[in-house]
C-alpha cells in the first residue's frame, strides 16, 4: 500500500493544522448532537423515544464504521517498517479514528442506549440483557483496539496481519448478534 505525500507545500492530512481542524469539526458535531438531544428532552415530543432511538442508531453506525476500519489500518501498519514515513502516517490515522470518531460514537451509543433500556424497556427482557452483554464485549474490542493504537504509536510489539484479519470479524459477529436480538427479541 502506498501513502501519497505532498512535498510541494500543500497541506498534508498528517500535519498538526489538519489534526486541529479534525478535532474542531468533531467537537462541533458533538456539540450539535448534544444540543439536539437536550432540545428533545426539553421539548418532550410524544415520540421522544423514537428520536433518541434514531440518534442511537446514527452513533452505532459511526462506532461500527470505526470498529470495522481500524483492523484494516492495523493490517497495513503491521507491514510498515517502524519509524518509516508510512508507519508515522498510520499512527496519525489510527489516533484520529480512535479519538475523533470511535470514542465519541461509543460514548453516545452507550448513553443513548442506556436511556432507551431504562425509559422504554425498564431494563426488562432476556434479549435486552444479552444485548447489553454483547455491547460490553464490543466495548472490550474497542478497548483492545485502543491498546493496539497505543502500542503502534510507541513502535511496540505488533501482532501479525493474520491476527488483525481475524479480529476484523469479531465486531461483525457481535453486530449480527445485537441486531438479531433487537429486531427479533427472541427471549
């Protein structure tokens, strides 16, 4: 895999200004989401749970996108020589994916999901308990990826590309289980 870099004075996506812009955009998006949720809670529409559910689904999609993309970055990063320009680019990509997309999306997913579990279902139902367990496992995968980002950033020990290919399947399996539990509510 080749990472193109502009040496003609153009702004690179790995530069500090680009990182600041990404963080500002992510912060603004988070503020907008918080304002929407706050406005909905104040407004108290009859279908508040549906609004919260829609925002929960958006957060889940964002979190899952990161959980499915991160192992792909790890696969390519594993093949890059530690300290090389390519490795340094992957470090920036992994860190931004984790902090700008995945972590906020996970926190929003949890907050809105727990609100729905309490307000709509009263934390009742075997399917809901199983779903929460699956989301806890998904959070464990997220934390494992965060640890890998830290290890890669320190040029520490690396797992094999084969390992990351297998780890790429774990969020997919958990997502399938969660969707079936939510839609079918088998028990």
